[in-house]
């Protein structure tokens, strides 16, 4: 009998593989049927995987007519990382950062520079405004 943890880790691994396939497909996306063929799963399992990825907002499914049958084309949802919100954080250039620790003598809890930065609204810190 397969344990619950074992089956969950298998499921996560197959979802990770599925996401990688969708990511590799790039802007043209991939048909859901091609995904489950690549994964070696059934169409039913392939649909479940793509639905789970969609629920987690990792992919989007767009309905498409292919060979006279309705299916879905899958696209990865890419999230760009934006460092604007922390680019002026004093910790990034602080000479004491090696010694700074929540429980230490040098601590973000006691640091006036960090507190001041933290309490300044992002919009006022942002160079665009
Ligand atoms: S919290 Fe203060 S002391 Fe600590 S790394 Fe940031 S700026 Fe430096």
C-alpha cells in the first residue's frame, strides 16, 4: 500500500514536471493533450494536473478548438520579481549586517535606520513618484 505522504510527493513531482513542460513551451503554450502525453499519464489525470496548476495560479488554460475538438492550451503564468520595494533598504549596504540578529546587540528591532525605512510608505520612497 502506498502511503499518503508518498503519493503526495509523487503528485507534487508530476506537477513540477508538468509545470516545467508548460514553462518550456514558452509563449506558444502547449495543448493539454500534449502535456499528458509528455507526462505519460491518462487524459483524466492530465486534466486534473492542469486544473490543480491553474488553481494555484501557476498556469492559465485557454479553450481552443483543435482537430474539431475543444481542448485547452496551457500557458505558464510568469511572475516577475521586482526589487523596487527593497532597493533602498538600509540593510543592503549596512556595515553591521554580519552582526545584525534579532536576538543580538545589533538588531533590526533596535535599529532606527531600519525602523525609519520600514515606516516610510513605499510610494514616498519610490524614485518614480
Ligand atoms: S537592521 Fe539596521 S543594523 Fe541591522 S542590517 Fe539593517 S540597517 Fe544594519
